């Protein structure tokens, strides 16, 4: 039986058209170590990274493409931002919808954390934000889109608070990009993390950060090593982007990401619209099934294609197992690495059964899922 894949919030599948072919062609004919190997292919690989940086700079309205660093994933990017810009004992304000990619490094570093409260649908309540800011507050970190609730957050209030009090405003875009319009210039975002394998429809193992130029020139690198430049010195290079690019780049993954990003950005409105249509279709089907309830953003509120479900009748892990057994329907069940978000939604510690249709999900797949859910719940 063909798989019905409804876990695009974890990683997108299928990937963008042409991505697999681009990766295969690179592995079979294009491998080299950028800035090291004297090769006629050097220019092509340089162009791949230039193209990626240009697309990201355009998407996020960021004037310094040389200040874009590529990482294995957004978790590594957020660790780099947090550990490079803040210090133990600093006071950081976060939303109540943060992923452990943010909360664990903050905890590991021994920082004091205040949480912006969230309503029962997963939207940030900024009414008390100003009162949280003190003399030792250094930054505000906001997850632009909840990976449990699907809620798209308003970034203007924390941006304004950061501007007013001279704080660093940092945004996690794991679930929001490329669907949500985010201007680093207008919002005064100091640093932003992105991932390549979700909304951008690229390979796993790709992601990165965009960081304001003055910070890029001074941030403590998370990892240091060879860059193929300034090799006469054992100090971290001063030039950008080399200062942010230690070691061998993941050119296999980034080649795939460049292809995927060209497609996903070009078609982002239609891809987003289709995924949301499939989410609405699933939502309406679930609403008619006794014993299932949805948690998070309402279907007509600003949202992504994420639908979290709970049940008062049956164990959600059992439901997920039955979906897989009966229809090869792939979902995710549990806390989704975001315990704080579940506390806000009232779904902790059980978690939710999460469905996340993608841009290539079909109506037939949604109807099959609803049909099997109805059987399971009966």
C-alpha cells in the first residue's frame, strides 16, 4: 500500500520537483571541497551558495547576504544564536510556544527565562510583555508559528518592545517559512533561524541563520576550524561569510536545497493555499467524528497546515498506530519537542496526534484518512 504522508511539520515529503536529481547529479559529477580544490567546478558550487544567499536575503528582506550561515538544521542555528549572543545569567523573554531547540540551550546556559503567555488557541498574549522587561533583559525570542497549535504569531509587538528597550529580537521560523512574510529590516530582527527540510521542501541536514552584520562580525562562533581562507592565522577569520562557515560545507544538501528553494519560493502562495485547503478538509472531517477534538488555532484564524487532535475516548498513540496499520497513514503523536506549548493548550502531558498535510497531499488521501479515523473511533 502506498504511504499517506501527513507529517510535513516534521519534514516535507515529497521534496520539491528536481531536488533528488540535483543531489544525484552533484554526487555523481560535481563533488569538491569548496575553497580548497582547484577545479573548474568551483564556480558552479560558489554559484549555488550565492543563489541560496540571494534567495534568503530577498525572502527575509535582509540586506547582508554575506551574513547568512548554513548549518545542519535550525536547532544548530538557534544554539549558535543563543550561545553566541547571550551569557549565563542573562534574562531572556520567550513565548510560551517555543521548541526545545530554543528552551534547552537557554536552560543549558543557565539563563533566566520569562514566558509570554499564550491563549487557549496558541496565540501569544503580549499584554504583559512590557512589564517583563528589566535592566538585565537582553533579548526576546519568538517562534513565528507553533509546531503544535499551527498558530501564526504577530511579530510586531515583540519587535516594537525590543526596539524601545534596546533588546535583541530573535525569530525561529521553522514552521513559518516560506509561507509567512517576515521582513528583518522592518521588524528590526537581530537574528533569524531557518530550516531547509520543511516548508522549503529541501533535504534534511540543511538550515541556517541570518544575523545582523555588526553581530556577525562579533558573535562567538559555535564551531571553529578551517575555512580555506586566512590560513596563515590560527584565529577565527574576520571576513564574511567565511567567519560563519567553518569546515566543509554540506554541498550535497545545499545543492538540493538550492533547487528546492527556487521551486518553493516561486510557488509558495499556491503551495500554501493547497496545504491549507487539505487542512480544512481534514478539520471538517474530524469535526464530524465523535470522540475527537482539535487543539490549537481555529481553522479560520492565521495558521499553518498543522492540525493537533486529542481524544476523550481512546489513546491517541493507539489511534496513530491504527492509522498506520490500516491505511499506511503516517502522523506524529506526543509532545513534539514543545512541552511549553502543550501546557498553554492544556494538552500536557498527554500531547496530541498531529496531522500536517503538505503541498502535494491529495483530497483522496485526506478522505481516506477521515474514513479510517471514523472506523477507528467507532
